[in-house]
C-alpha cells in the first residue's frame, strides 16, 4: 500500500474523502474520476490506498504533468469531459464546483458519466440563507451557492441527495492554520489571489457580513432497478 505524503489544500485534507469512501462502498478496481484534480493528491490516495482505477482531470497542463503512477491524468475543461457515458462508479468533485460558472451543466455531466447506482461526492463552500447570485471568475467564495440552491442544483441534475453533512468546523480550523502560517487571513488571501479577495463577497466576509459554511454531499444516480421501485 502506498501512502500519499503530500497534503491537500482544502478544509480537512483527505478526511472527508476517506469518509465518502466509507459511505459509497466502492470496491478495489472500480473506475472513479476526480474532477478538478489539481496536483493529484486525491488521485494518489484513491488509486494507492483505496485501490481504485482512478482518472483525474484538470484544466492546467502543468498540474496534469505531475500525474503519478497508478492513475491517469487528462487535461479538460468543465463542464464537458471526454469520457464515455456511464464510465465511472463515482465522481469526486472537491472544492471545485464553486469555481465553475456552468454549475448545472457540470452536475448534469457528472450524472451522464456515472454508471446506474454510482455516486457523486461533493465538498465545497456554501452560503447561509438566500445567497446572492454567484460571480464567476473571482474566488470560490464568490461562486458559492446557498445551501438550498446547492441542494436544488444537485437534485435538478437527476441525483438523489443521500447525505448532507456540515463541516464548517474544518473551514474554521483551516482559517486558524492560515493565520498562524501567514500572519493574518488578509496576508493569506493576498498570497493566494492577489487583491481579488478584497472585492466581491470576500469584502463582505472580511466585514463579517456573511459566514460561509463547508459541506460534504453524497448523491446517487438511481440504478435501473431503483427507477421502477
């Protein structure tokens, strides 16, 4: 068993990925996709420790070039992906959907790619209450949906939403780690995005007008048998 020594750059690291595997009941060799795989940390975990047949896609050629042994990296842009219908038993999309402008198209593409009985695993930011319309092209915060809107989008793509778990505590813990590392959250965001965070919803977050949450969603594509029950 290979151990992935790199860390992910999202709240909780691989903790929620591991939890999702327990909920999904995948078997070694099952084909899975990590949509927006970044540097491939999750792909390395899914292939090495979980023994899954793993594909990762990302827009960045530089990131895909870091593909490690045991998984396949493909350069592509969401929402259109170069895979056959019903190709995967699970699709992982962690901290990515909020960055995609065409969220509904993206979720419908995930639905197409899943085999009947397959699972969608989402982790992402969400906004409380009636959130303002997403603003593409800035930060994940600006592209985040409200809780009800996110649930509606998943179900609107054809999925049965099975699990919604709030993990905002992990978001707060990550914020504390960033303050310790960079001296302040402002310094962290400036390092990550320049001054982008000081515009849009980022400014309202800094002013404590909004408090984003963080969630794990697991949604299922009904099997042929379930469709008729």
